[in-house]
C-alpha cells in the first residue's frame, strides 16, 4: 500500500467532524481506492479485514472494521462555505457514505462502502483546490487528531510547494471546531499537553514532515498556533523508523521472563538510537521514557542516570 494516495477537495479536508482512529483508518483506506480524476463508479469499494489488518497491524481486524463502518454512518461531516450576500459562513451537514454493507463474520469478512452524493464533488473529477497525501505517511499515525493535523499541514505544504520551510497559522478555535472538539479543552495547557504535543511527536516520528510550533497570544490567552515545518524529500533525510516492540508477556513482575522481554526491547530501542545518532538526531521523549522504564525492570540504574543527564 506504499504507493497509494488519498486525494480530497480542500473544502472536504477542512470540514468539521470527529471520528475515532479506527473509523479514520477505514475512511482513509476507502479514500485511497478512489480515482479522483474520473467520475464516481457504480460499484461499492470493498475493504477486507485482511487488508485492514495488513495496513495497520491490528488485532481482531474484522471486529474493528465492522465497528468502524457502523460508527462512520452516525458521524456526519460539516462543510463551510462563505456566503458573500449574507457576509457569513454557512454550514452544511453531510454524510460520508450513502450505504455501508458488512458481514459480521471472521477474519475473512469485509465491508462495502458507497460514498454519498453530497461528498462526491470533493472526491471525483477534481481539477483544482485539492490535496494529495501518500497513504503510507498517515497509516502509522495513532490518533485521529494527528491525522487531521497532518491533513491541514499537507494542504498548506501543497499550496506553498516552492518553499522549503512552510509556516501555517491556525486559530485554536478553528482547530477545535474542525476536529470536533468545540467547547472542550478551555485550558490551553491541557489542550497542548493532551493533543498538540503528542500529535506533533507522532507526525515527526512516523511521516515525511518535521514540525515545531509556537503559540500566538492576545494578552495572556493563546489564540493561535504557528506550525513551522519542512518535508523530507531526500531519501538521505528520511528518519529511521523504530522496529515495533514485542508485547509484554503475561508473566509475573520481576520474573526471569519479564527480564528477557525487557532486554529485547532495550536492544531494539538502542539500535534505533544508534541509527538516529548517525543522522545527528536522538530518541524522542516517548522512547526515552520507555527505555527508562525498561532499565528499571532489569535494574540498570547506571543507564537510567546516563539517560536522565541527556
């Protein structure tokens, strides 16, 4: 699936909706099957449980696929259009799909989706005002907010294609409305810690974008966020990706088997650290914390002290 792309009209990309990460995963696979140059086909798009599993490395893919399909039918998208005569934004509520069919079987099950007529103009026969995204770059993102943020950054990157460094300023309230978070996270510090920082770390680790951000205030209140980022075009600049850590075995804490598991995880992270250092980078905060916890399990206090000093 590395060569698949997702193409959406920019109005759709900036619509307001809130979906779970599994619902987003189903939606993105369905979007990746669309030929945005041609008209909408009569047949449904079929997503199999095996396809879902391979794309996202999921357990119980048939259950997640079925639940995501049902969930998406109840979660519309609101699109906004500026009415010049009325001098205000007009919202229109639409559904992604007109029909979803699924079987409730095993790992050989599948779902069929039919995109609705009301989103069709933003998916088919696109000639301008659209954004193309490589499926691989969002497949590893682990929250719906990080996917939305990657969408918005990609749109701005496409518009400013001649610039190596892109700057995008988004109002905090605009972000919340589009991400389905209106009236939530009134304390920006919590919003930053719970959503902004984890999403940026996720995108930096898993995609072709490298981001940092600054806050913009009116008085003491943070009203906007400036995202400054680059796209890594050269293969030499691609960040090494860490191998997935094995799941902790169901054994007693402090047991020999737990120690074996911890040592295996430590070696994987240290190998990743070495690859990063060859490119002048270091472990992210999340991996450092994991390494400290693993060293705690094996009782390596010296290594913990060295990590805390970096």
